[in-house]
């Protein structure tokens, strides 16, 4: 045990000041206050404090000031027991002065009455806690414990910082070794916050502690400044390296941009030249198609419908053709319209017809059901009729309109039928029972014709100008004009498969028409319908300038009937088609590869 070790009432060494319990040093005179001091030690231990006493006698030549100073320095609070011997004791007076010098909180306790004038000045201005003989010890002990608990955390921090300042002072402050004991970081921030929390009645901040905290702040500022300078130098070096790398990358990007620009110019120049050639050729082909369309119209006017159709085929693109030119041509509508007109004029004598008799007045409207098993007709007899399409017999008569029925149509699901009348209304009927479901009122004139294609892509209308118009539902543009009736068209309808339309007229007839979904559909229909092909001389006379199409050989049409491979040079007519050209071979390879990849993709999806 060292000379300055602290002991409790049993002589056991107490823990250091970093313990959880606050340390209380009890200053007393042994001659008249030992009993009270021992009782205070026991009581304070019970209420959660760490009291300690100086029980050593002062030996000869002993440095008692150093020993007692260490005890006071390690305490959070000094409790001074006032007694006649204590106020006369030189050592007790020194303890009071030392505690005040170190900024310790002093609490005077009086056990034996003492004249006020004899009490040291630092204690005289404080409130006493009285322990009187014959009275309860617990009450003043509670007062003492309550006083000790006030700002206990602040007091303990004061003790800790004061000890740190003492160690710093003892280490030759200002030297490198002493600087290591200064506060920094969170410890310094906590100490600054501790000073800000000081209450008015708290112990004073000593000059040594103030110097210690000031030195800590100056040292922290110096270290922060050094760190800033180090970081600034590091950032300067990093910036210089980045500038050098940036310069290198800039030069590299500049050369890359120059090379890329040159490559783009070469590619664009080549592409522009090729596109210019292709665009010029395509414009020439469009002009050619327009010229051929005029020839088709001339031949149609002369009655040579087959010849007109054969000529018109050469002016339109054909996705199934093996020739490169026929596959890349753009559709020219004048050629499509000319070919369509030629085909319709030629086929009007043998088109499909069906007469449904039963109305007592002209038929004004007709329609197919979605599944094709029913036909709906409207008449000027103010009724609509549902017919069995297979037998032609009446299934139901829909009566309810007050004026002639002018328009009829089935709903897409076939469960209802729609009728229009000159009574300005349309009615929705139950297709199964023939009973009216609802009346659609709002028209101010006659409802003449209504129809919708099964897929909803086409709309067909009938008009008093003797024609029916086929429209594209998406764009609102006319797809075809169906001319042939000699009176008002009173009814229109689509067939279930969407490839035919049915029209009825006041000329007491109904007509079935073919509907082409695309230009390719028209081309395929014409090619499968014509009875012959053009001869090479005819193709030359009409300025077609291309070899005879291969489908003429495939269909075995005149003048190429029964003529197969090989091609005979100089033959008239030639025996079989010309050998495949390079573009036809390229397209054939493309088609085979495309079909192979599409088949593999379909197989993978099935798996």
C-alpha cells in the first residue's frame, strides 16, 4: 500500500475515482469527531456512496500535505465535520483551503456546537447539516445524501478532469509527453459541453483546469490544421494526377472522334449513294406502275379483262415471288384499283348468288350470323326475318318497327341482332327468341345500313347512290367501292369468315361480293383466277420488260402449257422458265434460313 492510498473504515483500500459510486472525503478531528465520522462512513455506504477517511497519524517529518492533497484530489465532494477541535486544527484548516483551491464541493456537517466566528470563512457561508446528539441520525443523513446527489454527474466529471489536469501539469506541460495527456476528439467535446452545463452554485472551474482545457483546444486546433494541410496536399497531388490523366483521355477521345467521324462519313456516303440509287429505281418503278395501271384501264375498257389482269400483276409487289424486283416494289394504289376493277368486271358474270324469298316488299337489309347458320334480312314490310342459311327457310319474324326496316346486323357474339328503320330507330333483338330487347332512338332520319366485320377491322355501308363502301376501321379510309346495283343499296353484311360481303338493293336482288384484306390477297386471287398468261410478244408490246412469271408455268397456263424444263434458247414460246438469277437464288436461301429459324423457335416454345 502506498503512502497516499485511500482506505475505508475497515482499513481496506478503496477503488479509484473512476468507480461508479461518487467518492466522498470526510475531513474531521480525531479527538472529538471520530465516532460521527465512522457513522457517516457507514451511512453513506448504505445510501450508495464511496466514503473514505484519513486514519493515519502524522509521523515525524512526514509530508502530510501531499498525502491529504491526494485524498482531496481524488474525492468528488469533501464533507467537513465541524467540531471545536476541527476548527482549531491547522490541518483541518489546510484541508478546507486545499479543497477550495481544487474547486471541490464542500458540505459542512456539525455534530458538536461550534461558535460561528471560529468556523473557517469558506464553510461559514454554506448551509450546515446538523447531527445532534439524542436525535435521529437517519434524517440528517438523508439531507446529506440528497445534497451529495445534486449534480453528481457534473461533480464526478469535475473530479475526473481535475485529475487529468494534474497529471498534465506534472508531466512538464508544453512538452510532447504532456501533449499526449491533453483531451481531443469526443473527450474534448464532452468537456466543453460539461463547462456549458455548469450551474451557478457548482464548484468553480480552477485556473489549472481552465489552462488544461485551453491547451487541449489549442492542441486540437493545431492537429486539425495539420490534418487540413495534409489533406490539402493530398488533394493537390490527386488533382494533378487527375489533370494529367484527363489530358491523356482528352487526346485519346479527340483522336477517336476524328477516326469515328471519318468512318461515319465513309459509311454515310456509301449508304447515301446506295439509297439514292435505290430511291431513284423505286420512283421509276412507281411511275412504271402508274403507266401500267393506265394500260389495265384501257384493256378493261376494251373488254379484255383477262389481259388487263395479267398486265396489272406485273405492276404490283408480290411477297411470294422469287424475283427480287417483285418483292421490294411499293404498292401503287392506282395499279391496285385498276387490277381490282378488271377482276370485278370479269367475275361479275359468275359470282356467287343466293335468293331468300319470303318478304312481301323489297328487301332493304341483310346480314350473316357469326357462325354462318343464320341470315337476317330487313324489308319494307316493316319486319326483319331470321333465316336458316342452310335451307333458306324463315326462322323468326321480328315485328315492331312502324316503318320499313332499312338496316340489320348481328352482334359479334351472335346473341343479338340489330335492325334499323325509317322510323328513325334501331332495335336490339334476342337472336334466340326473336323478342325485342331494347329500342335505340335518336336518329332524325332513316337508318339505311349497318354492319361490322368479324374482326372489327372493316366497316361496310350502303348508300342511295347505288354503291356500297368498304372502309378501314382504323384509318377511316375507303378500301373499296362496290358498284353494281342499279338502285339504292338497302342492306350490307359481312360473311362469317370476313372474305365476302352481302348487299341488298331496291332492285329486288341481293349480291355477294369478295373482300380483299390486303393487296397481296388481291394478287393471289387474280393469279389463281386468270385462264391464261401473256405471251412474250404481248409483254414486250405493253412495255413490261420482264421475263414471263414463274406462276404461269406452275399453273400450266397458255402459252406455257405442258412446257417444262429446261429453257431452250430462241424458243417461241420459250420452253420453261429462265434459269434462276443470282437474286432469286439469294432470296431462296433467305427463305430457307428464315423458315428453319422460325421452325426452331416454334419448337422451343412448344417444349
